[in-house]
C-alpha cells in the first residue's frame, strides 16, 4: 500500500522491521512519488529518538542517468530501556509519523552466535559479515555425532549465504565487516607461521576473525548446529562444529566437533 498517496505528494512512512535487544531496524518507505521523480534520490535523514535529534547528510555520488530513486530504506538505531520512546525520521525535511518504540528481546540467533563466539578464549572482535557453510561430506565424526534431522536442516539453510549486518551491534564487543574488507585489511596473505604474529602486531587487542555458518535448528527449536572458523592468518586457522541446547532460557554448547579448515 506504499504507493497509495496522491501523486506528487510525498509521504514518508516509518515502521519497525526487526528488533534484536537494543538494536531496532527501521523500514522507511517513500510514498506518493512517480518512478521518475528524483526528489528523494539521495535524501538527508533527520532522526528524532526521544529527546535527541541527529541529522545524517548523505555522501552520494553525482547522479547518473538511469539510477533509480531509493523508495525503500533500512536503518538501524539503538533503543534502550523498557519504556517507550518516540521515534521519527524526516527525509529532506518531509517527516514521518511518530512511532513509540521500546527495547526488544534479544533474537534467538544472536544468543546462539554469542554463545559460540565465547568458545574462543581470545574473543575475536572481527566477525565476517556473510555466513559460509562449513560442511565436509567426508566428516563421518559429524554425521555420527549430530541428529540427522538437525544436520539436514543445517545443510538446507546453508545453501545460500546470510548477512550478519544487523547482529553484534555493540561495537565494543564485535565488529561486523564485509569479506572484501577482511581479505584486504585484516588477514595477511601468504601461508606462513608469522602471519598471526603480524596480525596481532598490526591490530593489537584483536583476537582474530570469526566466520560463522547459518544456524541449523531442530524441529522443536531447542537444538542448534553452527560451524565457526577462527583465524588470524592462513596458517593459523581453527574450525569446529558446535551443537547447542536451549537450557533455562539460554543456550549452552553441548558438543564440539573438530572440522577441516
């Protein structure tokens, strides 16, 4: 229904798309514009959250003919506390309606990923922004240790990669970076034993880079399977599968299965 506004009368519509604890992902739709109308090609954003107002001035390339207007925008904001706070956005001065938003529950997938990442003592602060499957068809140990239905779900969901962009929003704990950035800046090239030492020299305080699979779930939602690769250089890599169980409203690792890397 986003196109139902009178033609050439722009209307900004704001709604919550997803919440993960204090992270709220908002969906912004621009209604009432013809497809060729360029007024919102690259709009400024003015966010009002409670008593705070922040203006975001976009850094846009010069408009080239043929680039469409972005009628749909997703933005993540931090909303803390159990009390509702008013949230509003304006694009180029055209305001949306005001939403009342409170902090949401932490998503199940975030809890599972956080539990798995805690298995690494050095606590990597860099998480690859896209998931990658880690299944080795010759891993008889994995097949023997994991419930067949759980393993089949893991294989099914890992047929396509998944973005982790909106997870781990607390930058003091984890930083989610795209693969291109990781390969260019964080992981030294070359298969040498000194690669990890070079990584820690270049980025002191960082434990390494973690690459996660998508989460396989049991039919009842109480069992999970995740693959994680931890590395700080091509010669310093550790990979494992982790089975988890939901216990007392939390998640615990029940088995660790070594994997090829």
